[in-house]
C-alpha cells in the first residue's frame, strides 16, 4: 500500500492568534502534510470567523513544514485580490501555500455585500472556474527571472518578462499583470471540496487535489472511478477520539462520514478505506483542541507504525504532495 497523505481541517472561531498558532503547530510537529482553514461570508451568527487567508499568513512564519490552505470564496471576492493575497502567503510561508476555492449561493451572504442577487448552482461553478483561471494566469504573469535589479542600467524589472493576462469572460475582465512577483511554487496548490458531479467537474478543470465525502470504502472507490485521474484524492472524515467519543458523536451532523472510537479503530478504518485507491485523508477534528491532540498524539504514531503514513520530504507543498512543478504558461509560449 502506498504512503497516505494526511491533512487536518480547522474550523475555529478564535479571534486571537495564539489558539490558531497552537493548533497548527501541533499539526506541524506531527509532520502532517497540510491544514485547511475554514471561512465563509456568512453573517456573524455564533461569533463569525476570522479571515482564513489572514490567519494563514499570521501562522506561516511560526511553522516549518505544514502546508497552509485557507478557504476563500470566489463568489464575492475579486480574483485579482485573491491572487495577490495567496501569492503573498506563498512568499511568507516559503512555498507552503494553497487555496480552497468556495462558492456561495446563500442569499444572506449575497445581502451582506449587496452587489447582486445569488446565482444559480451551475453559474456559481462556472464563475468559480473562471475565477481560478484568472488567479492562475495572474500567478504566471511574472516569470521567475522578471526581477533583475540591474544597478548599472537602473532597471529593477525586465518588462519583457511581465505579461498581460487579458482575460475576458462573462463574470470577469482582468488585464493584469499581478502586482506580486511569481511565488516560490509558481502555482500554490488548489484544493476543492466536491460532493456532487458538478463539483467533480469543477475540480477536474481547476484543482490539483480534491476532498471527497464517501460513506465507506465502496463509495470511495465509486467516486474515485468518476474523477479525473490527474487529481489527488483525499477522503474527508470527522473524527471523535477517546473515552467520550461516542457521547460526542451523538450530536454531530456533517456532510462527511463521522467516526467515534479509539485511535486504533480509526487506524483500522483508514487502512480499510485506503484500499479504494485514495491518496490521503483530511481529518476533521470533531472538537477542538481535544480531537486534534488525539490525532497528533495517538492516531498519527499508529499510522506511522503500520507504514500508512510517513512525513514527506521536500520544502514546498507541491513537493510534499508529489505534484509536478508548475510551469509558467507565458514562458512556455515564448519559447514556442
């Protein structure tokens, strides 16, 4: 069985830095591959959430290995701003940035901004695909060697290595180039949560990896069979670990399968599901910080003993996940 990748999903409502730093450092010390940070434009019921991209930027200098993948909606955010924020995150993390694009059809979220009526589901995903395309083009708009710092001529940038992206579509018209130089990965990792065929198609067009929500190993295999083979596929699993796991599991509702039991039992489930052909798992702690501590302290050592998980080598998130280097489309076009 091939080595699995492990991620954790954090959905917290902390508005000070220390809890976020503690959580991500625990995952970093366990040498997990990446952490996703939830976000939405929802009304501040229950206290709201801090901005996930800014949280990741705060954490980046204080961690060493783990990939940082914040969620950010394409529905109410301009792709130019997303591209600069995520490229900046890749710079400050030294190549550990990713992005989980989200769509929103919630009328309450649309009312917060007051720009337009909510779109239909198909339009939301079409807009999201265009947004990811714009962001990717902006990431490529600076070639790696665009900054020359030539003191003799007084030239800081080689303008021949900056490119107008000239994107024009039904949702966006963006000329570019970006205002942020090309980042260490060139293209930060794009991850998509996909429940339904429309989201699978979006992932095939726009993503590097996809999070799926199977109910068991058989359903995981069926979903994998319908996905683009180029995608890395992770299964989402909510986990409650410990003596009180069953009690806490009773009040949990989720789009993903919910597990409650011991770390050994969780490892058995992961080993069984992995045979479906999964590349990894994204574990959603049922309760923070308790279940994240149980994952890093109890579950990860068991998975390592069984040979199911070993910390990946490589400095950038793309390298850790076994993704190919991201070529610059404009540089390749110039050579052609």
